[in-house]
C-alpha cells in the first residue's frame, strides 16, 4: 500500500477518484496501469510470469494429515451401538447412574 503524505487526512487523490479499490489494488500489485491500448496478450504474459507459491510448515502438514484421517473416520461406532442395542434387548444393560447425573449436570452448566 502506498501512503501519500501530501494528501490531507486520507482524502481521495484526483488521479484515482471514482475507481474501485480492487482496480487500484490490481494496479499496485501487478505494476500495470489500466491502459485501453494494452493488449490481452501482454497482460497474459505478465500474469504468466508472476507465480505465487505457498509452503506449509511441518506442523501444518501434520494437521492436514490428521484432518484427512478424521474425515475418513466414521462418526458413529457401529459395533458399540450394536452391542448396546443387544444389551438393552436382553435386559442386561445397566447404566451408571452417577455418570449419567454427572453428564447431565455438566450439560446444564455449559449453557
């Protein structure tokens, strides 16, 4: 960003008046002025020369790998659900009342 100390209190300059910030930013980043005589081929050549690159740190790469693995992991343990259904159907399921009460209280105080 260019700061013009000759303009009082950020008033718009006369050469950029009426132009969008995106157009001004595009000119500043590309180094090209909007010129109706500039050919599209010249603009493509300039944009072909400018390449952006990003390098992720090792921590970011690890986080990406973990995120990918989590996407592949099912959110429901179907085997556990099947065991619990069977225990309820058999009448052998005995919930831990203290644990249930603790979870209910924790849930109540989060709100």
